[in-house]
């Protein structure tokens, strides 16, 4: 269900959102955060509202609960910024991008997430699928999201696959990339050598968003 901004400003004051509903009604959504997080919505007219939000990286929607009803944030043309804990999200073409400040410029992350069924979890923490068994190694991309998880009360195990697009913005000029190859193509040959050395020395994994942030942070220091 979608909610207008005026409704939200009113509802936020009267109906705080319970993060405990996350595990009960996640359904086929793929959330960026492991639970609904405290957030502040800043409007373009200067008004603010507080609630608990999560970002659906599959449908590219900001969602929250009004009582027990899952709501989708609508009227994005009136929204300036959403701050979820210490992270910043801005609307862009009816979706949201996370904005990560760098020493010069910023990195914008267009999150794209897909959940893939791995199999069923056994009594000893193993996943069985199509007659095979593999051990579960639950992990986090250094605070961004779980790469393997199972729904509460369920033995079904899923993996989260990222297909993010990134925008490295310096002096209002964005460099768009979605892979290491497209990232490197944005830079001249002499800088590519420096970037290659940094990737090797820092063991940068482009599949880890925080590593991409680190790489972008180094890239903006190059001349």
C-alpha cells in the first residue's frame, strides 16, 4: 500500500512503527537492513518526520509499517533526504540512491538486490539442495547486508545477490559503473596503474559494497 507524504507526516506522529514486524511479513521483499531502522524524513519544505524504515532493494522502495500495515513511501518529489541511522538516501527518478560522502565528491549507490533460494537447513547447520549438502557460513558484507540468511521459524535458506550500479560524483560530474571493468574504464592509463596496485594491496573485492566505497575514496585522491 502506498502512502502520500501528507498522510505520512500525520501518521508518523501518531503511529510509531514497530520493527518487530520485519521477520513476520518480509514476504518476497529483499531488505537492505536486517530490521526496520530509526529514520528521519526531511522534506523539501523543511519539515521533518521520524519513523522506522527499511529499503527494499528488489522493488527499489522505501517501506515502513503503519500499525500492522506495510506501507510504501510515495510522493517522492516532495522528499529531500531520508536519514536511516547514519546513512543518507535521496530520491532519484522514483527510486532511491544511497549517498556516501568522500574526501572529494560522493559515491551514490543504486542498490539492486535479488534473493535466491539455496535449500533447506538441516539440524547441524547444513543446507541440502537437489541431493547435495553444503555447510552454512553466515556472513555480513561488513555491515551492509547478510549474504546468507533464513527466515525466522523456517528452515529455508536464501542468498542475497547484488547487482548495484554506482555513480562516482566529482564537481557535479557522475561516473557510472557496475563492475570493476567499467570502473577502471573511467580513468586514464596512469591512474589505472595506481588503482590496480591499490586493489591488490588492499585486497579489494568489488562484490563487497564497502570495498567499492574504499576504492572510490582512493580514486578521488588521484591526480
